[in-house]
């Protein structure tokens, strides 16, 4: 466990912790960071483009799950047997993967989660 300090400023208490600990907690919480693709906004009549929404939603889920496990894009791509460029396009919401690619990613994530759980 890393050292945590606190301080009080203007009557409010703040916690200071190591950057690595902060990043780990942020990833675990699924924080909406600039690294996550934006979900498309509704058009003038309130409709949301379905394909773009599905791409962005899948991308956000993959990124969050990958962060929770602590894998880089390159490592997940290697474990899934796909090109890093392919995973990058999927995670940016620029590409719709086929079913086989999604299954490879899911299996790789599940194996990585199981391995991480065994180490705890």
C-alpha cells in the first residue's frame, strides 16, 4: 500500500497520493477520460446514429475493461491474436469489428482477468 497524506485547504480536506495509485484507481473506476471516445450526440430531431453509437460504446467498454486488468493496447492485441492497429481503430470508435474479432478480444480479456485474479 502506498503512503497517503492529507492536507486541509480553506477548511476542506484533500488526500495526496502517488500518481500511479491515482491512475490505477481512476482506471478501476472507469473514469470518463479524454482517452475514451465520445458518444455521438443526438441530431436535430433527437435521433442518435446507431452505428456510431455502437462503435463508441464498444470502444469505451473495451478500454475500461483493459484498464481494469492493466493491459496495454499492444498486450491485449497480442493476447487476442490481432494487429495492434486493428485494436487501436476499434478503441477509437473508427472501426466495427467482426464477430470473430470480438470473440478473440473477449477470450483474451477473460484469460487476463483470470490470471490477475489468481495472483491476488
